[in-house]
């Protein structure tokens, strides 16, 4: 077959039906396209859309060299899940030869070895084209910082793609890469996925190693995939799953792959529709978001599932978040030479040093109680359906110059739905739920019980078939 040379990522890939990670990997294996072509086209798309600010680091020369080596390996008959496929990682993840500033100004050391997530991506043959933009220490639902610029939403650059994995989401939504890795400590994968029309998976705690961070943000942060379709997100999750021997949380690999779950019919499920937020978090739900989630609930009913209103009993789940989060911020900044964070970040760290670290043992001891209390919902439901955010995408710069209290309050009001599942450690998936009247994406969450990503993936894949969100692009 004549080799296809890509000129436009968005249009030419669509013409040859090689739009996602899985389809790119399959086309590479069949010899229909080269890794050099895919990487070159990815780099061209990044350069052409530089104004979106999706990337902090672009590995132009290194990625090109790695693509040539991938082409040689493919020609020799080697096959791996992502051999020769370009992907991106968030700038909180160590990549040998690059710094990991996490959007904080300071004297940053060059990483001498890859994080475990990167090692697994490379072992699967993926080519990392760059590191994506985030906010300071992943604190906020936007991806902007004084020292490292801002990421913008491909659907409308006046708006944020969300945070803190906003650069990764913008890169996928804009077609710069077909898949990217983000991290989620309070919704930081699911929020940007919602605001850019993507599938974003927060895996079960312990599913994906954060090494060299053995207990990232004291158990609330996990790494996971962002992609346009469920199949690609499942593939990426399969690739990056697995523990490091030093990880604080370790779980066994599932008997069946997540890609298999994406192909499997979920059966008839009991789905609890909930609009309640956890205790202590207020904020008015945007009526367009409520309508979008209710529409998805009707879709699920049409698919044969039993959908009914029911709320998890969150109890004092907030007490499990604040010590872990604030202490985690303090840990990150204290490990940075000459860290120069924004004032609001410094306040968060100071709370962590003075209060968070002291209350951390209590926060962790609460976990069995919270699992029992919140987990009662799964006596009569298999999945919980909620909005991912309470508000649609916010304007870029909306938080400029704000202090800690005002930023924290506004962030909690806009995004009150995602973080409880980080405290619990259980899996959740954002799925696209439609658009506002002004054309901005809206998302919904599918939340699952302990270690049950497979059910969420299977349900999301079924929903994708009737919703067709993988066909939409910014």
C-alpha cells in the first residue's frame, strides 16, 4: 500500500480514518503511515496553534529522532501498543532531560530519570512530543501561572480549558496529539475533559504509579488519560497502569484489559442521578449543565438502564481533602530549590505546614468511615451520574490578581462535584454531555465503586455510540 504522508492532522487523518491513538497504532503496524509523518504532523499542529499555550516544552528534535527509531523498529516487525504514536504528558511528571517546575518559578533541576508513567509510555513505544501547561502545583480549575503562561480552550480561546491538566486537554481537543496524560487531585483530569469535550479517566488510587512520588498529595492525586474517545482512553490507561514497588498504594492488575471493557456491553445497570454537592461546598448549578446531565440520564434510560434520583451521603468528606491537599502543596514547594510561588499558592502551603500536616493522620484514619458512609449508595446503584462541574468554562484571566480566599471560594463554587472521589480514591470518568448555547463543552461524571473502572468504561463506550462525541472537534 502506498504510504500516506500527512499534511493536515485534522483533515488528512480524518480522510484516512486514522484519528485516534488506537487507529494511529494500527495504521503504523500496517505500514500505511510512518511515525516520522505522525510526529511531524503533531509538531506542525503544535506550532500552528502555539497561541493556545498547550505546551510548556516541545521536544522537536528529540521526538523526531525517536520517530526515526520507531520507524526502524516497525520495519523490523516489532509491535507494541503505541509504537511510534505521539502523545503528551503534563508538566508535573518527570521526563529525563527536562525540568519539572509544576508552573512554579524556582531553580529547577533537570530530571535524570523518567517518572514511572513515562517509563511505561516509552515501554509501549509512545513518543512524547512535549510537556503540557498547568497551574501552580495543580491547585486550580484553570491552567495559568505568572511564570509559565496560560493554556486556552480550543473551542474558544477566550476561555480556559480547565485545570490543572488544561494543557493536556487543550492539546488533545485541538488535535495536536490524539491522547495525553494528566493528573487528578481534585478533578484535574475530569474538569478540563468536561470543558474541552473529551473523555477523561481518574483511575482507582494505586492503579497508576506516581513514582518517584510514592504517595502523591497524600493519596488524593492519580495520573490518568485524556482522549477524544473511550477506546483511546482505555488503551492509554492499559499502557500506564501498574504499580512501582515503592508506591504507598498498590493494587493488582485487572484480569481483563480496559480495552476489552470498552468493547463489552455493560448490561443493565442501576444509575443514581445526583446533583447534591458534598457538605461545606456551595454554588449554584448552571441550568444548562443541569439540563445536559438530565438529557444524558434520559439517554441512559433509553439504553435500558434504570436511572433514578439518589445522593451519596458525603458526611465530613471535606476533612479528608483539606489536610491532604494543603500538606501536599507544602511538600512540593519545600522540595523545590528557591521556589517563588504566587501569593495564593504560598498561603495554601502555609496552611499545609501549620495545620494540614498535623491533621493528616486523622484524615487518613477517616477513610474506612467515609468508604462505608459514601459507599452505601452502591447497595442500590452500580454507578453514580453527576455533573462534572457546576459552571461552564471560565474566562482566561478570570482569577488574575485574586488572593487565596477569593480564588479558593470561586474554584469550589465552579467545581464542587469532582473532589470527593479523590478523597475516597475511587474511579470516575468524565464524558461529554453537550454544549452551552454559546458553543462551550459541558461534561458529566460517571462515578464508580472501588476498583471498578471497567464498568464505567463499558458504560461510557455504550453511551459514546449513541452520542457520537468522538466525531466532534474544536
